[in-house]
C-alpha cells in the first residue's frame, strides 16, 4: 500500500485519534446484536496501546441527522469494547468541546477514550473545517481504520487529515490490499460475481470489472434487465426499463465475458409461500416473476467459480431472505468455499449470505464496507484513503 500506516509512527507518549466503524446493529433494548465491526477494530487499538499511545476512538452510529438521539449513543459500544480489551474504556458524552478536550489531553499512555456519536453534529457529514479542526485538537496523529466510511468525505474521514499527520490502521490497510490486488493485480482466472436488484446501482462497477475480470457472473434482480435486453419475456419480474439499452451495450462490450442466467426460479407472487417453479429464461410467462437463479445456471456458475484463482462477490443471486429463493445465493457461497481461490466478499447482503450459510470462515476476506467496496471495485478514489499521508 502506498499510504503510511500505524507501523510508520513512533507512538510512545502520543495521542491517537482513531476513526473506527462502530455502526453496529442494536436491538430495541439497545443491546448490540452483532459485534463484528467492534472486533475488526481490535488489532489496531491493541497495537497502539502496546506501543505507548493514548487512544481516542470516534465513530458514528445510525443516522441521527445532526440531533442527539438517545438510542444512538455509543454507550453499548464502550461497554463491549471494555469487555473485549479487558480494560476500562472512558465514554464521553460529546465529541467536541472544552470538557472533551480536557479529558483527551489528560489521557495517559494505555488509556482508551470513546467520543460520542459524531453524527449528532451536522458538521460531521458536511466536512466542516471548524468541526474537523476541533476533532484534530484532541490528538497528535490521526488514524483511519473505518473502511466502511472511507468513501465519504466527512470531517472525521477526510477533513481531520488536513490538520494532523494521517495514517491507516490495520483494517483499512487490509481492505485496500485485498480489494486493490484483486482488481489491479489478480491471479487469473479472475471471476467477479454481481447480484442485487439494480444495474443502475452498479453501472460503474460492471464497466470497470469488464476491463479487469475474465468472467462476470450476473444474478439477482439486475440479471432480469440483461435478460430483457436479450429480448426475453420477463412477466412481472423486476426490470429496470430505463437500463435495458445500457444492458444491451454492456452485453456487447462484454464480448462473452458477461455470463447471465440460462434458467430461473419463478413465482406467481412475491411471497415465501407463492407457487414457484424452475423454467428456462425463454419460458417466463406473464404473471410470473423471477426470484432466483435456476439449477442449470448454478451449474454454469459453479464451473466458472471452480476454475477461478481470484473471486470477488457482491450481491445476492435472488431473494435469499425467503427460503424458497435462497438456493442460488447459498450455492454460490458453497462454491466459493470449495473453490481454493482467493475469495473476497464485498460487503452488504453477500456477507449476510455467507454468514447465514455458515461459511464466513471459509472466505479469504470479508469486507467491512458495502458502499466503500463497491466504489473501490468501480475504480474510484476513496476520499478517506486519498486524505492519508503517502509513504
């Protein structure tokens, strides 16, 4: 990686301001239901503590839209962090201001402070220079370890780097190494798998990957638009009419690289208990809708996956939240787990799918950032990465 990391800093006696991604899911009682993102931050925090730094952590949680929302305070995160690190974490009730500054400046090597939710201030998402400066005033060096927000130019992801030396934490470094190598220097064959509802959400990703990948396997709702572009009757399926022409262009550009379904699972309603059947893509009747890829498509995808050396997957193959239409998505997860390739899961629903399939530990890398990983796969520069100091 061409950016400086926490390994490039002498930390003894320094105060580190660390941007983490503690945007964890909470239940209606305020308890954390999945602490994956907290655990992902531990190697960076532990390294800083081991090397004599005072550690000041900051994050957002939810979308409070510039207001103090009691249910979005970071108090449960502080409690969980304290358990995982087996040491006290001082949770502050604000993220800027004289009292916060006094607490941070008084912190000694080995101390851990967690600031309150950054998005209680509108200035955070607005990348306000004054707010960035106030955050910078709390520490000596800035560490970005929040890949999940690295595609946002916010005060805590980009602005603060204008006022402090700025380096990457281990999580951010790992994401950039895996995704960067996969896209720009992959072991071949390189197979990318894209799913989800809409082509329009992933136009740039498809266009960029067509120049990089050996094969691009398309499933999910977006495959319907490609099938419509080939002239097939799609019944009541989700089709982006405004993207049909674009899909025709992409199929032409793909020159055989784009692999779309040959059969599908159709249902007579969008419901788990709807009547459903497997049909060829040229046999979808009016009144029926495509909700998953079919067994012949699974076989076709399996063959491409088995031959691959590098695989990136972003987006489900069908409506996997409903059991009758989860077969395609789970089949892809199983094929990746059995492949022997370098496997990268690019955030969002794909992560949920491999976890539900019980195969997360069989993947080489699971990205912590859905939107950020998509922008990375699109070849865009992420503001949170661009703001860091070059080596």
